[in-house]
């Protein structure tokens, strides 16, 4: 017992001395495997010394190698030093270890090293797992490597691993679609459906089919064949995407389909989309269609009037102002004020008039002129005085003057209380 202890102490001391001198004897190191592995797990172990220990040793545990690689994964010589070791069977390699190497090869865009590690799984009889395929497919997708995608496509179709994530198939589909490889796209899509993997078809289309604008029309109906209520967010994405790509037919088709499926598309989103498409008449008709809905928020009305104001369709603006007055919603939102201010600042056109029978047209014109001058010539106090005079005499101001005055008052912190007072007075008079 004592002799065995003395031998162990002697070997340990000898190994430490050899290690500190950089002289490594494989017999000594192999007999002290536990000590070597502890050294490799030491956070202070330098990469070069660790590689030397590993190269001179045998049967190092795979998890020890994994931890060492994790700690030094950004080292520039990681792959150059480790990959040659894969040609032998010196250590206990596992999938985690190979995954780390293939991940680093992919990050560094080293295709030859990616393929080299890829082949080692078979040579070492190690099964590729979900992480392996995720790294490989992501790399192939990022580099748009058609040949690698074909290789992975064939392999994935021969697997029956239910843990593989749908994104793997989607990424492959996207590459094939972007390269106009329609046979592969069709084949992969059929494979996905036949496997019945409960994939979210909305995500399939968004990630793969809709990745390219010239593909959208071809696969558009696939979405509706598999539409689900929880795909509401996708519906908004589709509308915005079709708007951004100026795909008018699919935009309006999507909206009609949404109504069929009783999707509650936010009316302000749709209104804004119509505006960006330049469909002012459609926007106005849409407003007439839903304006009495009690669930509609003020944001919708402000969106409509702001959008129409930018197109300078004055006859529609005039109607909207009257309709807002009827609803008692006039001037209750800053967007409305801003929208009408856009109109008021245009001196090249005749502004629509909405003057009641008992208004003081001359005084109203004076107020408008005082407020519509250049910044330095504006006389807000005089306009305010004339404004009070008109209201005091029971006259109703022109809506454009109302908006201009409120707009100027709202930008002056010192006149905030005046702004609220005037706004309430205007609403009171206009709602009578």
C-alpha cells in the first residue's frame, strides 16, 4: 500500500516536472490521465499547452475535449490543430465535440473544413443530431450553397427524427426558391406535407415562399389552404409586405380573404395601407363602410383625415370635417389638427369653406390671415382676441381658422390652458 502511494507521488512529481519543462513522455502522461484532464479543464490552461497535452495523450474523455474547445473556440488555430487529430481514433469523440468544430468551420466560412468534419460523423460512427443539421443548413442557407443544400436535402428526407425543427426545411426551401429550383421546392414541400410534422404553414410561406417577390403569387394559396386563427399576426405582415413591394393584387386579395375568415384587421392599418397605395377613393369608401362601428378608436379617424389631407382631396376633407362634427369627434386628436393644418398651409388652392349661416365671414377671414402669415408675422394674440369676440357674439368660426389657432396654441407651452379652453368652446359651438 505504501509502495503504491510512493509510486503515484513519484509519477505525479515527474509528470509535473516534465510538463513545466515542456517535455512530454506519452507513457508518463497516459498513466496520469486524470491529472491531464484536470489540467485541460483548468481555465488558466493556454491553448498551445493544451493542444500539446492532447496530441501526446490517448483516450481523453469527450466532455473534457468539449469544454476545452468551448473555452478556446475563437482561437485562430483551433481547426488547424484539432482537425488532423480526427484522422485517428486516439480520443473519445462525441457529437457535441464534432458539432463545435463544424460550427466554428461554418462561422469562419471554411467550406472544406465544414465538409471534412461532416464526413467524420460517418467515419467515427457518430450520429448527426439536430444541432449538427441546424449548423449545416444555416451555413448552406447563408452562403446560398446549392450543392450543399442538395446534399442536406437528400439526407434530411431519409431521416425519421421527429425532433428536427421545421426551420431546417424552410431554410432549404428558401435557397432552392431563390435559385429557381422549382423541382426541389415542390419536392420538399410535398415531403413536408407527407410527413405530417404539424408544421406551421404560415411560417413555411413567410420564411421560404415569400422570401422572393416573384415566388409569392405561385404559393399564395397554400397559406389559405392551411389558414388558422392564430395566424393573425402573419396577416398583418402579409399586408405590410404586399404594400412594401407594391403588390396591389395580393394586397387587396389578402384583405378580402381576411374578411372572409373574420380576421379583425386593425382599420387604421388598412387605412394607412390604402393611403400608401394612393387609393384615396377606396379609403373614403372604407371609412363610410365602418364609421358607425362603436368599436372604432379615434386613431382610425385621425389616420383617415391625415392620409386624405396629404392627397389634398378637399371635397373629401370637407365631408370628413362635417361628419366628424356630427359625431362630436372634431378636433379631439392632434393628428386631425395636423392634417387640417396641412390644408391650411397650401395657399395655391381655394380652401373648402364650412361657414355656418350666422358666421362673421369678414372677421373669420381676418383671423385666418393673422394666423396664416410667415412665422415672424404671425399675430396669435390678435387672432385670439378676434376669436373670442366672434364667439362672444354667438358667431361660429370657420373650421380652418379653428384648426390654425388650436395648432399654434398647442405648440406654445405657456398657452396650454388657453388651448384647452378654446378647444372646448369650439366643440361646444360646432356640436350645437
